[in-house]
C-alpha cells in the first residue's frame, strides 16, 4: 500500500483519498455498511441541458477514479466501531449492531505523510416493511440496450441522470408496488459502483421510489468502461440472497428482464425460497433460450409472469391484488 500510494502520488493521481459510502442499511437489529476508498475527484451535478460532450467528460471523470486497496477504514456508529480493510477494488463492508443511532462515520486511523484524506458519513436507512420488491435496473426500468454493446456504451457516456430515459409507465408501476412506502424497493444491478450517483439521481428525477442500491463490486475504469454491466452476473444472485438473509421476515416481488440472466437467477431463487417470493415479472425485450425452453414450468410452477410493456405489468399486478397488500 505504501509503495502504491507513493507511485500514484508521483503520477498525480493521489492528491486526496476519500471514502465514498454507499449503504448503511438497518433491519432493526443490525446495520449493513458498504463503501469504497478512491482517489478523490470533482464531479458537478448534471443538468438536463448538458450536451453529449459535457456528459462524455463527466463519464471520463467518473471512470478515471482510482480505487485504493489495502486501506484501513474505521467505521463508527455510536459506541460501536470496527476497522476494515478495502479489497483490491477499494470496496469494504461490515455489519454492526443497531442501537438507535442515525449516522455512520468513516475515518482513516492510519494516515501517510504527504497525502490528504477526506472522511465521510452516511445516514442509516431503516427498513421496517414486511414486503419488498427486488428490481433489476438496465432494460427493466432504464432503457439501456444492455445486450448491444455499442448502443449501451454510447448511452452510458453521452447521457446523464436527467437525459437517460425510463420505460413508459415505470414510475407509476413502482409507486403502486411500493404502496406509498409500505413495501421497500431494492435495486440490484450488474452496473458497477461508479454509476451509483447516476442511478440514484435518475430514480429521484423520474419519481421512481428510492431504495437501497446494490451494484457490482468489481472496479471499472477507462480501460474497460464498455464492460460495465457485463461479465458474470453471479454477484446479483449473491446480493439477492443477502437481502433474503438480512430481512428474514420479508416476502418479495422480483422484477427483471429477458435480456441477460434475470430469468435464470430468479428461477433459482424461487426454487430455493419458494414461500418468500410472491411473484416474478420479466419484461421480454428479446428472445431468451432459457425462457423458451422452460416457459411452461416458469409460469405454472414458479409463478413467472412475462410482459411486453410496463402497462401490461400494471394491469397484471392489479389482477393479482399486488397494489393493495
């Protein structure tokens, strides 16, 4: 770590190290905390009138961030604290007991001379619902063309949180599913953490219910920016299983699309947790071999519902009385 910091400092990439917190999620007895350590960067809030050039520059700044591994972070919450070490992607996580505090603080207990450090804090997100929605993002709520690398890459770098487009009806569907906050909405995506602020701002701007966002831990940089959202989707399965474990009394609705591996992941989860998944919605955006091979089993046995549009999903959810539970 010392050698790497000296090298990054020498090439001008380490004027300031900062902690970027992502989650402090409470189930009432525990708080799950996640964040990463990165070289600090300046990013102004996007505007709807920004042109493609400005958005591309913002994307370059976002992905030019260097993750800082093997860094000790002190996580404090009231009288509880724990030291953690960032992994090779700069990511760290821990679980602390819940004891009434509303904030989690992050600091650097070990500081190297000649390097500036920026500490941080995050409010604790309390979840009290007995029902939840777990939703994919790309091509489920956000038009992304995830299976077409060229289109997906251009959308990723040329648009921002205010110019990316949702599928028609998404805001209404998720607001109805959330039943004005009585059902928690979680977002699990194969996009990486560098897009965390864009996704959060997009949800807020489009009036889609805000909720905990869980993304892929592997750091994406300028060399492999076009791979964001691709590769293995095993992490989605692991993160959804974590939610089932962290909220053991909660039942879920799963929402995804046919573009990548949501049907396979959701089928495996339904087989593992048959009594905790109320229903599964899959937006059919392209032919999917797994669906065509197992459509009858997925529909009749596992409770899958395949829709072409969000308005179809709204009508189906009404028929299933999902908006009144």
